[in-house]
């Protein structure tokens, strides 16, 4: 019997230990109202602030890409540590997104104190909000712990930038285990939400010394962006929708827009210029079901990225502070 038992043990240990602990019913006994409380919280917040869905999706992405899905982006800086939240690229993260998770955490602490991690709340809230605005439903396995490290210095190298080349973006995702297909599908999250003018004004005001506006941008779209962002240097809050056609609906119009010169960011337009990504843009623009299937798969995979379980993390009492003071 020794050999079969050894084979079973080897098979068990070949499964990523962290993923083996995640379960959709993780809180069934310890916090049975978890899903209900999160769903009610996000429904009220989205109804009051329709930008919440897009902001929470972006917050989830920014959290998972740096140190894994461990709510490290929620930690507030203090006199000894500049946390992820205060990295330059995270300055524009949505206050509504932070708030909806904190509201759910507060409600859950009253119902089942010390049980539910902020990381799990963010993962569940993101899925619920994506679904609420028309996106695909996908299962969220639970059991993540909250991380105990949050450093602004780790953020910049782990998130794609709007001015990066497609080679650089593909490599960044590949280094984290994501395929080109998964990268293009995740970028489809730009079908909702907006970007601040500073992220794309080089395309409309300073493209080149002889051509101020990127010639691939739809001319009418470019003129509209110039008016919207006319005062962006004095008002950094100025922004434009990523999907100018259906900005509040999760659909495949984002990909259709790219082919019409309606891509807002340089990194958006790069998807239709690169032969590795163009076929996927074509597919998703024509087949929303294919996009939804790919997006759901990519989000499930993202939600498992470098998670902490067991003793690798903690369940924070409040999302913006570690339970114990970090040296």
C-alpha cells in the first residue's frame, strides 16, 4: 500500500497549496450571510454612485497585480511606511471603490467579527458589480487572507502603463503567468469607467512637433476630447469615458471602438496595431459571448494570483490597517 499512498501524497502536493484552500462555500458555516451582505452593500452603492462598478474593477486589478489579491492596496501610509495606495499610479483609484468594500467590511464585522478578509470582500464585490452592469457572472472562490506588506515602491513595476509598448505590456503579463489572450480580455474591462485627461493628452495635444494630434484618432472624437480636457493642467480631475458609446454598460463595444479610432489610451490603440492582439480584438468585437467567456476565465485566474491563505496573512479588523503595527 505504501506506493499508492506515496503517489496520492505527490498528487496532493502538486496542487498549488493556496488554491487548494479556496472554496465558494468557505464562509458557509462561519458567516452564512456573507454573499447577501456584500450583494446588498454593492447594490445600494452602485445605485447611488454608478461609477462604483468601474472603480472597483480597477481597484481589484491594481490590488491583485501587486503582491497578489491580498487587499494590500487598502493599507494607509504612516510615518514609517509609504503604502501602495499612495504610489503615483494609484492616486487616481476610485474613492467609491474603497468605500463600498469598507461598508461591506463594517456590516460583516457586526455580523461575524474577525471572519471575513478584505481581500475576499473585494473579490466578491468586483464580481457582483461587473454582473450588475451587464458583464458575465463567474464563480469567486473564497478563503484569501489579507496581506501584511504594502509598499508603494513595489507598485510601479507591476502595473501596465498607458505609454508602454505592446512588447512591454505582454511581457509584464507573461511574467505574472497571463497569456496574450487573457491580457486582451482583461483590458476589455475598459468597456466601463473613465481615464483622467493626463493619461491621454499627449495623443491629442502633443503627438509630435508637426502633428499635434495622433492621426489614427477619429477626428470628431479628438475634437471632443480637446474640449473636455482643455483645462486639464489646472484641473487634474478632468476625465473622459474609456468607452464613449456605452460607458456604463459592460459589453464588447470597447473592441468595436478600437477599430473606429475611438480608443482613448495609447495602450488601447496598440491592441489594433499589433498582429498578436489584433485577431483577438476582431474576435471580441464581433462575438460578445467569446469576450465574456474569456473575461470570466481571466478574472477567475486573476483572483487566484499570489493569494495568501492560512498563516500567510491575516483577517484585518479594518481594511486600511494591519492588525499589528509593522516595523
